[in-house]
C-alpha cells in the first residue's frame, strides 16, 4: 500500500507557548496573561497561543493516517528548538517533506520514521524542527497500523520486540497555576500521580526558604486524606520546581538534600518525586550536579526521587543522563525528541538501564499526540505517563486513560483469540 498524498492543516494546541526565561526573571501573572517583555528569541509576548500542524497521509486504500506537529510550552529554553508557528513551517513541510512520502510504499514504521527523523533540510542544512519530526512520525505509525489492519501499540510492540502492558500505565496529572482547585479534580478521578503544581517562581510560589512549597504540601496531604475517593487511595506526590531550589539554596547540594528530606517527612507515607530541583547553564554541568545530588540523597537514605528534565531533551541526552545516573527518573519530553521512534527507544533504554522512565511531554500538545503517546506507553511500559494536553486536568486524564483502556481491551481480545 502507498501514501498517495500528504496534506497540512494548521491547528491549535491545548495550552500556550510561555517564555520561561522571562517568567524566571519576574514576569508577573495578570489573570491568564503574563506582564513583562519577552526575553527568548521569537516570542512576541511572554505568553502566546500554542500552535500545531496536523499531518494527513491519504492512503491508497482510502484511509487517512495523521499525526500532530507540536512543540513544548517552554520552547527555545535550555537548548530546545525555537518557537513553532504554523505559518512559518507549513510551506517548508509542503516543499521539502511531502516529496519524501508521496508515492512511498508503506513498509515498516522504523523505515518510514527514518525518512524524516535524520533528514537534513536542504534550505537550512540542519535537522528539521523537532515538532515537525514529532508529527510526521506519528502519521507514519498510524499509516503502518492502518495498512496492516491493527492498532499503533501493536506495531510498536512487534517492531521493537516488546511485551505490551497488561494494565493501564499510571497517569500523572498537572495542575498548572490552579494548584488547589485542580487537585480536587485529580482526587475525584483517583489520579495515580499528582499534582505537578508549577513551582516556577521563587518569590510568588516557592518562598525565600522554600516555605511556600512546604505549606502547599501540608495542605495537599490533608486534602487527599479528607477526600480520598476510595480506601487505599495513596497517590504519588510529584512536584516540578523548575530549578528554583538551586536559586533558594545557592546551588548548595547538601542544603537542597536536607530540604528534600524535610519535604519527604511532610508527605509521608506517600511517595515523593521532585522534578528539576536544580537548573545549571549547560548539559554537562546539569548532569554533574544531578548525579551528585542523587548520590547525596541515596547516601543519606532520603526517600525521594529526583526527576531529570532541563537539558535532557534528545535521545542522546536521555542516554547520557541515564548512564550517569543523573537522577532517579528521566522525563522523556516527547516533542523535544523529534521523531516518536526516539521516544520509544528512550523508554526502552531507561527500562534496560534500571532508571525510571516518565513518558512526559507538554501541556502544549494536542489530542492526537496524546493518543499516539498512549500507544507508546502501553507498548513500552514507562513508570508513568503525563495527562495531556492542557491544564484543565479532566480533559487530559480522559484522553490518555480512555485511549489506554481501548488498547487494553483490544489486547485482551487478541490474547483470547491467540491472534
């Protein structure tokens, strides 16, 4: 079967592009807006509407395969590709990428993904934007599944020699700035991992000595205990602090480890994960600091897992952080890896090396990319998957849960028939 035609459709994402540098340097909230001047190249305001591009493959049998190009909320930060705008990139896709696929025979996902993921743009001399590779490879996976009359997770499991999960992967929901009301939604739905909480500003959210995080965690534990939806509901507490602990404690790793131990006591007996405790100015410095912080935590038997995020963008970055044991868990921020083939390989590598794989991404994705990531999760078995897109909780949880539930139903039926 062949791909007859490739089409592009401009779209919107489930959240926004935010200038992380401007926010860290004091841009203030005003409702949903941020007040201040943008500091990252390409931004026209500190917060602006998220954009996507749908890639549509028209197949020879009349089916339509598709994926969505999308970039992370904090585009252009910490070594990431620049702002992704549909108006800028649709002409490039139509001119340079469509010819790679139109008329092409559908063979394997790996073959189709490799066409774009390592391709060099003749107009720039560089790899294509990560968002482009992300969306095109989603469409490639869908095309192979439709050509073979099966579902995407089954293609992944088959091509990568994996055993598909026999349960729904634990879901991690994120609250955004509405870290109180959104927690209630998470508790009602019995979310496995919560609340992210977006502690990205020392003055307003963290506190000069980290006291605002402590107060929030005390409230959170009481809230869970008061409104537990069923006996035995004990979610994992996972907060993202965007390197602010390094600011509060002057990058003194001993003081940071001590503080993390205090947070563990506050949430006990619930498990605690802290994402991005420190943020250095280069990948090498970040790996070194995260490795040393993990060693301190393990030596003192502090029951917290630190999660690598910043500077851990590509498949190679993930391999480097993993081999250095620079953290207990790695966030695989799916759009940053380009082709979803890299996301699959990243989870497989982390699992093999014995480090927790968190299949993440960004609130600034789409319903389609969330569905595709759900197939990746069921095929590769990370420790958790992000509920995305958006910050409304209900929508993201619904999307990834329902897609994984459908996959599980198909798997059980296939197993019953020995297909």
